[in-house]
C-alpha cells in the first residue's frame, strides 16, 4: 500500500475546489457617477466630460486629468475675454468747451 494518491483521484480533487470569488478592493478605481449638467458652452462641456476619465484611473492618475481639465477651462475663460464685444457707445462728453 502506498500513501500517494493515484493520478485519477488527484484530478477530481482539484476540480472539486471552487474558484475564489473576486474580493472587493476599496482601493480599486470606481466610477463616482456624478451628474454633469451641461453649461451651454461646448468648450466647457468637453472639459467637464473629460473628468469622467478619472472614474477608471487609480488615484495617482487623477492629478494629470485634473490639471488638463483646469488648463482647458482656463483657456476657455481666456477665450471669452478675447472675443470682441459690442462697440462702445459714443461719448457725449468728449467735446465740451
């Protein structure tokens, strides 16, 4: 008699062990599912939409996305300042004597 297990029995024993279920990892990336209300400005809405990229990144990857979005929002705001507005009304005080 031998203490070793025959190969046929060893194969069925390995199959009987259930696979481990995936465990919850609180540090894993997870979507925040934050609603984003459209602003009406296409440039701003595109930058805010880019924030969804952080849902699938580890925390250390968020900084790059946040900086990129901040830069884009700053550029959109600067572009608003650069647009010409309506002409100024003529001054009635210009030629007083």
